[in-house]
C-alpha cells in the first residue's frame, strides 16, 4: 500500500511526444484507472511507473521515495501484462513462485505462499500444468496470482482483460475488483474500455494524445466532463454548439442552431467557468437526460431512426438542424416510427456547459 | 568481510547492467572479435592485393580485368554462369517438388517427403565423391550401361561444368524446396477460394495469386543459391573445372602467386558481400503475410488410374535418385581398398574400415582432430553467437545495422576466401593472435571454423529470440529479477532449442569442413575432410567412404534432434 505521485512527467520518443506533463497523486489503496483511446499515452505512463521507460522530464515518487530512474526489479511492483507474459517453459506453480525465488525465500515459505495465491485465483489444482495447457482466462488468473504473490506495493494492470471474450471479461472484472478490495493494494489500471473504467475505479484519468483531459471519480467524469472529448468518449452524449444569450442569476439561456433555446444552470459548467453573454459554448446533453413529452426546455423534432433494445427505446431525433440521440426507458410506451413528430424536454440539470 | 565484498561486487554489476552504456559493454567484445577475425584478415588480403614493392597500385586488378590473359575473366564468367544455371535448375526442381508434395496426395508421397531432404545430409565433399562414384567416368551407372549394351566406352559420364551443375542441383534444390514448401503451406486456401468466387480460373489464380505470394521466398532462395554456387569449390575441384573463381584462388596460391590470389579473393568477396546486402535488403522489405490462421491447404488426391501409376513410377525413381548417393557410399565403405578397378561394383568386401576408424591410430587421428577443433570453434560460436543475437534482437544501440551485416559476412564469404584472408592476416604475429603466428598451428583451423559458422548459431538464436515476446522479460524484471537472473532463468531456457539447433549444426559443419581446411591445414592437425580427400587420391576408396558414412550418420542425427527440438522449424537455422 503505497502512494504513487507523478510530478509533471513527460516522455518523448525522439521528437514525438509520448505523454506530456502528467501530474497525479494516487492514494494508498486506491483503484486508479488510465482511460483513453489507443495511442493516448496511457500505457507509456504505466510503463514509466513500472520502470520500463524513464521519464524525459519530471519525477515519480512511491510514498516519498524518488523512483524516477530506479530499475523495475527494485520497485516491488506487481504487473499484469496485456498478453500475460507468462513463462512458457515453466509450470503454473513455477510461474507464480518466480518472484518469490528472486526474493530468496525458503522453499517452504514459497510453497505456502504460492498455494495461497493459487487458491486466491481458484487454480488450486493447476500447479503442475504447463502454461499452454491453460485457457485464456486461467492464464489471466496465473498472471494475476504471479503479480500478487510478491505482495507488491503497487499493482499495475495493462489492459488485462482485452484478450478475453465478453463473458469472461465481465467475470474477471468482478474478480480483479474483489481481490483489489480484499488486499487493499494500490492499483493502477490501464484500459480503453469505459465500462471497465467506470465499474472498477475509484478515480479515472482520461487521456488523449499524451495529454491528461480530466481526473475524477467515475461520477464526476460522467456527469461533469470538462470538454467535448471526455463527454463523447465516456458514454454517449449530444454535444451541441450554442451561444450564451442571457444570464439571470443562476440561469443561463443558450441559443442552439436554428433559433432553438434551452435554459441551463450556471452550476453545471465545466471547471466552474465564468460565462459571458455572446460567448460560443458547447452543451452536453446525455441521451438519458432527455425525456419524452412536454416540460422545461421543450423541443420538437422528427424521429429519424428507431432502435428497440428491450431496456430502452433509442431515437435519433432531428430538432431543427440539431441531431439528438434520445434514450427512453421502456415502460411500455408506444414506440414511434421513423418520420413521426416527437416532443421532448430536458431538465435544467441535464444540460452541461463545457465551453468551447 | 566476504559478504560485504559480495555486496560491493553485486552493486558494481547492478550499476553496470542498469547503465545505458551496458549494451556497449556487451557488444564491444563481439565487435572486437569480428574486427580481429573478419575485417582485419579481409583488410590484410586487400593490402596484399594492392601493395607491391613500389607502393600501392591496382596493377593486379588491371591484370585481372585485362585482356592479355583472359583466364581470370573466364573464371569469373564461368562462376557466374554456373551459378545462374544452378539457380534455374534448383528452382525448377525445388519448386516443382514443393508443389507436388504439398498439393497432391499420391502413393509414395510420405516416403518421398522424408527422403527429399537427404541431400542436406550430404557434406559437400562427400556428396561430390558419391556422385563421381555413381555417375563419373568410371562410375557405377555409366559402366553398368556399358556392360549392358556391350559398348567400347561408357555411354555417358558426369564431368566438367555439367557435372558441377548436376551436383549443385542435387545438393541445393532443398533451399528452394524448403522455402517454397513453407510458403505453399502458409498460403491461405481462402485466398484461392476468394479468387475463385470472384470468377478467376485455375491459370489466372496461379499467375495472379499463388506466384506473387511465392515470389519473396523464390527471390530469397535464388540469391542464396547464387551465393553458395559462387562459393562452391568442391564440385569444380572434383570435376576438374579449373576456370572458376574459387579454383583460380586455389591454383594461384598453390603456384605461389599470392598477390593474384589476394586480388581474386577480394573480387570474389565483393561479389558475395554485395549479394548478402542485396539479400538482407530484400528480406527487409518482403511483407507478404497471411492474415488468417485457418485450416491448411488440402492435398488433391489423384483419381485417374494412369496418374496413379505415373506418380508411383515418379516416386520410385525419386526415391532411387535420392538414396543412391548414400547407398553407394555405404556399399563402397565395405569394399576392400585397391580391389575395385574396372568392375561395375566392388568385388570384395570387408568390415575392416569401420573397425579401423576407431582402433587404428592413423585412421582415428583425423576424426579426433576434427572433433577437437570443431568443439573449440563451436564453444566460441555459442558465446559470441548468442550474445550477438541477444544484442541485435533485444537492444538498441548505434551501429546495429552495421553489426547485423558484419556478423553475416562470414556466412557470405566463400570458405576459400576465409582461408586466404586468415593466411594473409596470421602468417605473422599480430595483436589479435597474441603475437603468435597461427598458420601451421592447431589454432588456425578452429579459428576458420569459428568465423565460418558464427552466423549459424547467431541466426538460430535470433530466430528463437524473435519469437519470444519481450514482455516476458519485462514480467521477470517487474517480479524483481535483475538482468542476469532474467537472462539465465527466462531468456536462455526459452531460446534453448534455437541455440542447441544452431550449436549442433555448427558442430557437424565444423567436423565436415573442407573448403577452408584444404588451404590451411597442417599435417599435424589434418581434419577429417582433408583425410577423405587424400584417401580418395590414394585410391583408398573404402576408408574414404567409411569416413563419409560416419559424417552422414552424425548429420542425420543432428538434423533429427534439431527437428525434434524446434518442432520442425529447423529450416530457420539452415
């Protein structure tokens, strides 16, 4: 259980920027996720924490110890790789025991610890198996046991679920979270899958092109995205262009395209930004924040596309020249057809102003 | 106290392995060895070719390309056209065989697919030897036909340039066969199915889909066969074709014309190294890879009756042709020396040669010499080959491309040239030979074997390392293992089969090495191959063939073990 702190860490690959000025402070025992599309620098950042890359600029601390250029084998980290990186010439037992042997523990202690680790990941009977005799999910659990058995200060997981099929991914996700909570180990998790990030994390760092976009709890990231990228990368969102036309106390009136007006709250502004009249901004409206029928911020439009998922009815609605995705929870409502007109309304707290 | 010292030592070592200059510590011995035993000898040969008493001139080169005496130009021309024709004949035989074996199911296919690699088990000298016994002027087959039809002289005999080309074809078609067979095996059948579904006919599919997919492997094999043909020495020697580059070098040397030998060597080296670079460049840009794993190609079964008979006859002839060279060696190895003169096959037989191999001091000596020298050379090869492979596959450093080319240069250099270079460099004391004259000592042959076979271990180890995911090493590091522990416990065991395959190959090649040996051996360390050569000329065919059979047995053993170790991927090492 250690705290991990990155201070203005940058990594250049030749003249190309890998990551730029990352500042984070991961609390002891926290489950912290780096989220972003491929090539956003999340793995690079993780590898700097692991010690496989050294930062071009900035410092990395474990608790208050400067580990910026410490070799990976001196960091006491446990790492799970995307492809598991198990030793193919060793058995399950030998794989898990590897880190303990490096630490020169006695045979008896190793045996006891490895067996405990095998039990932890439900692989008690597989000790003598070779790696290629295991399924993908089992290999994944060996990798996890191998990383955990050394009682690492920090657990690093690099897209550990991306090689599993959908069902197994969900099971393993729950499993990893359970282990993390039980063991209380500080965990840094890299993924491009927002569901994984949202369901598992205490906090999420969203990255794009090497630059940190937002750090916050899943709720903050979802409900209060700081910019267009975060709003549309996490979940779905209608990001509409608008212009501030009126501010009365806490209420902001925004003109969307085609003279459609909506009213939002000044508290629902990214980064507590001060708004001015005439300013161009973007409104983020989540599909589930839009309701059918008359009410505040009433909008009239035409149904362009209908999707029935069972849980919900998804419409793509054209309001003036604005295209909006709308998700109506299925409570047995009548399902409209393409071309039907529809009346929608958006409560004030469903509109989030994210600036330009 | 000692514990403290250990801690100090470990710190020192740890600091070293962590430094970004560690890679240079690792590669500098490799560079040094290549400098000392490849570049420096090469440079000395070049010096010898341009230095006369009056200073540096290109007189020798003018003489080489001059028209007053055309022997050299003729030799260059003969070498090139033998090589080109060898490429063509090897390609025709190799690719045809690959298609037949991979695409059709016919009676006799199984046995043929095993025996088709027999030529690989024939060391060059032994192969040529058996061909002269079989098809030479006093060979078994021509004499058989002479007797059969009661002719005055043999109706045909293998000799001259044709003989060289036939031997080249027999021994080198396997390069085409292996790469073409691998490529055909790797061809995704869905590509053909896709082409068919788009309306392509059979011929169009071959021209537009299959051939383009095979092109990379065909070009690579062509370059390889060309290079080996240029370097070929044994076949021209035995079939009496003097006007090839390698023979000219040999003759210039034995006539004491050292400047000219050096000139010829330099020119041949330049040709060979250009081909090496061309090959590396081509391999670098070939990128046809199948996207899918899918199922392998289905073999078409022959249905019509006559096709079955035809294929059976074909298989039968194939098996005979492939087996004859070995069978004849075995047969003659049991013959009494000096008794076989004008008969079709030897008349009297004995087990004595095999007993002598291991009991008679004089017969055993060359075997023991070769074993010793090859072991010494191979030990050095393992050390430097594995280190070089690790450095080139896993590490980043300046001069990487250069090292990559440099380490493969000895592989491209004809054995004759390697020998001439070593003579030029080590006839006098040098720093690199610890101020000793190496020529005439035990050490010159292991050195030659070391230089010639370094690429074998290097290549097989690199191939193994390349298949190994780098994250496995990172995993070991993240679990607390330092560089050395990781190398020992993870890298070595995972690359083990590759290293061993290369090692065994280098070992048997060292035991059978002839081309460089013949130029630099001394009577006290006569190697096995030179002994075979001498027995041959002393008409002790039986002993010569017993030596040959011993070599073949060793090679087959090694090929078998490598095949088992690498799951049939041993081709990468050869």
